[in-house]
């Protein structure tokens, strides 16, 4: 009986407290002038935007990624220069300008690839290698769809391999990341550098500094277009293995699909606060590399 009485008193006290809070809030509302009431209503309506934003990016986006159809297997193919295919004007201009500059810097044998079959091609990659230093460079020319939030996604990435299995990458990519880097890749993104000569100079400084401790291996893609295509597909396969290993993707009939973990983290990487944290980390690494130069 005593326990029932104490529980009843506790419930009654909570009810009285809640009534007092409601009376207090009503009193404050009646006390506010007309302008104050209008301001409170505006603030309350503004909160609905954040609720909608939260539902879209934190709830709906991961579900959409998780239910997305399977990513097909690698369909990368070589663009045969003997049979030119129509390429988007902006992408073609970017590729040709970068290839000319890289050929003047000592890189050789440009090899263009794409995975698209619709014309004009809006995503084309071109790889070259440096016979003296053994470095590899990948030019990515891309024109995203009009509805995409990121307009400038074309980039250049220099990379070098070392005897301990580490791959050193220096790029000017400004795109947001969907997944973490592989443990064997040391990638520095310096989006502010658009001059290829300056970007490659920074990469050579990083590579030379690491070569003092670990010997650098020369990257060779092969002598024929078929061998270079195999090299590109092997790089794609390494990426897919990494995504499966870190549990962002899973193998499925017909290709790869997002796991629940991958869908959630990939979507959240593009929204506050995780986007700001990721961009801060990228800028911090870029500043450290620039101090080396």
C-alpha cells in the first residue's frame, strides 16, 4: 500500500509540474508583444527546414543508396585513336591540353579509356607514364550531369609505387569522398594547384623524400593498348576489393551493392558535420605537403 501511495504521489507531482510548465509558457506567450509572437512563430517555422534537411540527408539518402541497383562489373574499354568516338567538347579540350603539357614534361604513351557507351562521352580517363622516374599519371576528364551539385570534377593524379607496397598519390581533386582511402595509399589532395608542373614538382618532392627510406618501383602499364587496359582494370579491382574489405560494398549478383554501413557513412560524409571534418582533414594534409615544397 505504501508503494502504491508513493507511486501515486510521484505521478501527481509530475502532473502538477507539467501543468505549471504549461501555465508558465502560456503566461509568457500572453505577455509577449505582437512582434515577439511573430518572431517566435517565424523561428518555429524555420525549424521545419532543419527537420526536412535532416530527414532528406540523414534518413532518405542512406536508404536510397542502400536500395540502389547493383553497380555493374568493370566495363572499362580502350578508345582506339584509329576509330575516334565523339567526346564532349569540354572534356576533350581538357584532355588534349593536359596531355600536351605532360608530354612536354617527359611522360609518354597516352592511353584513353572510358566505361560509357552513350555519346558524346562525358567521362574519359587518360593515363601516361614517366620512363625516367617510373611515375604514373591519370587524367580524369568529366562533365557531370546538370543536376549534380559538383560542377568541376575533372582532375589529375600523379602516383608512385614503393617496394613496401605503399602507393604515393598527389592530385588536385576537389570532389568529396564517399569512402576512406585504402591503407596502402598515401593520398594528398591539393585542389588549389591547377598548374601541372607545380603539382608534379610537389609529387616528386614527396616521392624523393620517401625514396630515401624505401626504394621506389617503376610503374609500367605495358607496351600494347590491351596490356594498359589490364593495368587500368587491375587498379579498379584493387579499389573494389578495398570497398568490400572495409564493408562499404558487398558482392551481389551482377556486380557490387552498398552495405547498410556503406550507405549510411557514404551519405553522411557529404553533410554537416562529417563533411566539414573530412574537408578539414584533407586541407590539413595539403598544408603539410605544401610546407614540404
